[in-house]
């Protein structure tokens, strides 16, 4: 297996246009992939940035043509419903001509509390992430789809702009139970 070097695009520290320019430079200097963080808030106020990642991905798609790009990571459970993440990721993969992958995780309260929803414990967040991955894959099948689960409802939703192949899902894991979920439900 060949060594690959990736580039971290820190949305907490850079403006949207600077992130787009950095992705272009990363491609030009030989990086094969990049990860872009998806936060609502920076880690600390002094970082001073936190643009909407899906808009930035669209910009990166327009200025690159080789580098693979993934979210590092998106939490498709509380702040953003998995049906919306499914549409955003499908559009991103189309715009990036197949070079996009979706990194997902259970999130952190810093970014997910903004909607006022309760912040569940780790076990419940893993359960929610697993169901969210089911919703993502269901919607990427095409056609009208419905899902009535424990945490999410999707009624007659159809994603019209679909890539030829669904985005690979990379599951972030820092604990054994998350690693088990990553091995069972993720592609990377």
C-alpha cells in the first residue's frame, strides 16, 4: 500500500475563501486528499472562523480536479438531520466528480447544542449515528424513500442529484464501541 499524505483544512481558523485557496494549493503540491472540519463554532473564540462547510466544499470543487475531499467530521444526528446531510453529500460527490467522501462521527456538544436539543450520552449518540448512516444509505438508493426509526423520520424523500456511486462513509472512532460501529457500518 502506498503512503498518502492528507491536508487538514481547519474551518475554525480560516475564512471560506482561504480554505478554498488552501485546498487548491494542497492539490498543486501533491497532497492526495484533504479533510475539512464541520463545526458551527470554533474550538475557542480566538480562532475566529467557522464557515458553513457545504458551501466551502462547493468552492473547492470548482478549483480542484484531483484531490479527494472529505468532511473531518460531520455529525449527522442533532444539528443537521441525516436526510439533509445525505443530500449535501450527494451533491458534493457530484460536484467533486466522485472525489468526495463523507466522514461522520457522534459530534461534540460545542457544535451540536445550538438547536436547543438535549445532548445525549455516548451510547445514545452511537445509536443515533448508526441510524443516521442507515438513512444516508437509504436515500442514496434513489427514488422516494421513507424511514420511521427510533430517532429519525423521513417521509417520501427523494434525492434527485445523485452521484454514480454513493459517497464512501468514513466513521470516526475514538472509543472501542465507536470502532466497532465504524467496522460494521463504515467504508473507511
